[in-house]
C-alpha cells in the first residue's frame, strides 16, 4: 500500500464534493416529500410514495437513462436549461451530483418520514390549541423532534451518493477529472491488468468514508436525542 497519488486524491475530493452537493441539494425536496407523506391525506398518496421509492427497485441504469432523456441537449429539461441559463449538466460533475441525488432521495425520504411520523400528532394539536400557529408548531416542535431522522437521512443519502455507479455512468459517463468518482475509478482500474493495488486503495477509502459517515450519524443522532430529552 503506497501513498495516494495526486490523481487519486483528486478522485476522492471529487467524490466527496459530488456526494455532499447531492445530499444538500436533495435535502429540502426530501424533507418536503417526507412531510407530505407523513402528514398529508390526499388521493394518489400511494402512487407518489411508489414513484419516490422507484429508484430503489429499478436498475440504476434505467434511472440514468431516464435522466439522459430528460437532461440531454434535446431533452425537455436539458433544452430549457440551455435556452434560459446557458448551462448543461451533461458530462459534468453537476450531472454526477444530480444522478447521486436522485438515487439517494428514497433513502432520505424514508428516514425522514419515519422520524416525522414518530412525532406524536397530539403534541402538535395541543400546541395549536394553546395559540401556536402552524408555522410556529412546525419550527419549534415538529422539526426539532424529527431532527435525528433528518440527520440519519442525510448520512444515509451521503453514503448512497458516495457509492453511486450505475445511474452516473449511464447519465454522464466516466470522464477523468470531471465525473470519475470512486466507484467509477474502481471499475476503470479493474479493467487494467496489474492494478490490484490501486483497486484495493480506492476500495478501502470507500469503506472508510462510508463507515465514518455512519458512525458520525449515530453520534449526532444520539446527541440530538439527548438534547430533546432535556427539553
């Protein structure tokens, strides 16, 4: 095991950037969907829940292909971005972050939804009967009590985004220095004879990063829970 080269450090840094941007960009969407599914009562709720969790059950390459259709220069979203903003996510790290966000979204939604559902609705109703408005109840009661689930969702999403492969390579390909994250770099190295040491180094880095993220999530969740019990 030799020291990482500058190129390998670049792969690690790019992977962290892609995963970080993915989860924080998906956070408001994931929480809004989780809150809607946890507290909402409307027709088609089961269908929306199924669509949100679809990336968990369909092959990742299908998700990547759908993103390709939507965000390609001739696609509906891609053409709109090019015409109005002059930007494109194709073959760029932003496209890799988009693919990672889509794949991480179901795990984030599920963790946050379970946490919101664990908040006793009668507490919210009692707060409203005492004169608190809906927004105040949300900011002072629902959100703090569901914070451990939000943290868990963020970390689960980060770990999922860090290991994303199928949708990314289908959507934005494997461009060194631009979209080549850790899983794509490991796949590329596996195609080269005699690169077992490189594969081992990158695989160990992936395992360590995911393990650190999960341990950090548990520590933060316990700290948040202790703080809520004190309140």
